[in-house]
């Protein structure tokens, strides 16, 4: 897969009814060798809409990407280092903010203004999946 295919998969996922967090994980997971269906998609469910649709917390698309990075580079126990995951997570967050101007759902929605069919959120979700895919590819 390439970035464009991942972005299309994320756009299709969010357009099919998955939330932003689920859609990023669903699109990027298979491209990176992580099965994002079933349990992994459910793990992202509560992050949609700025955490439980509160529209106040972390953007769900960013949260879904962070879950994927943790699955790929996180530690399995307390004795292992999680520095690689921290560094990748910080890099992903910084790139997300540089691209979208904020990381909180409510701030992003305020920037978007009135939306028709959540078009801007769907586009953001697709772009975030592509961003994550490229970051993960570089990180190996």
C-alpha cells in the first residue's frame, strides 16, 4: 500500500460509519501488518469525537494513530523502554498540529466552522492516516 491508498481506505472507513479513531486504525493497521479489525477497532471506539463525542479532548484521528504507533513500537512490560514509542508519538502529534493547527477536537471543529456531512473531519481523518503511514514507514 502507499499513502494515497491508506488515505482512501480511511476516508471509506469513516464514510461507512466508523468514527475517526477507528478509521485511522482500520486503514493504517493492515498496511503496517497490524490487524485492525475486531478487538483493535473496538479499542479505538471511545476516542471518537474528541473522547466519547465530548468534542473537548484529543482528536480521535490523532488518538487512533497513537494507538497504532503503540501497537507497533510500544513496550510489552514495565521493564522495557518506551522511549521509541514516546518519540514517535511526539513526532506524530507535532506533525498533526503543524498540518491541522490543533490537536483537540473542539479546537479543530471551531477552525472548520459549520460542516456539511462532516466533510472536513473525514478529510482530516484521511490525511492523518496518510501522515501516520509515512511516519511508520520511516520508523521501520
